[in-house]
């Protein structure tokens, strides 16, 4: 049965979230978060990465995490748990089930480019 569609395919789960009226999907449809990328990059003024180290997180994704924290009154620890646990949070942030950036359609008409 490997390779066959499962009972809870990801696309079916996304469709069910949309049908239930996912508020994060509506928010992402109304707010173009990419507008904030330029000001965030200027405000963060990241140093030259010539010395190595872990690549920084995407500033727009981090901003969206702050939005989630404010909307749901979450601590840092609770936010991390909810991002790992909630499919709606993962879709809003553009993360796949493995926690990596997804380059697939996340919300109808929207594609993640980062």
C-alpha cells in the first residue's frame, strides 16, 4: 500500500480546513505579507555571513510567527508547539509537514517564493 493515497491526504486536510473557514487562510488572502520584507530587512541589518554559521530564518516568516503569537496570545514555547501541531499554522507560515519551506500552492492563488 506504499505510494497509494491515504485516508487523510494533505490536500484533503487543507480542503477541510478551508471549508471550515480557516481564519488564517482569510488573513493570508487579505494581507500581502511580502510587502513587509523590505522594511524587515532594513530593520534587521544582518551582518555578512562570511564567517559561516546557521542561515537566518526568513524575516517574513518570523513576522508571521509574531502575528500568530499576538492573535492567539501564545508564549514562545506554546507558539513552537502549536506550529508543530497545527496544520493551519503550518499552512499560514508556508511550512510543509517536515517543517521546511514548502514551494507548493498553500492558499488558493498564493505561492510561497522564499
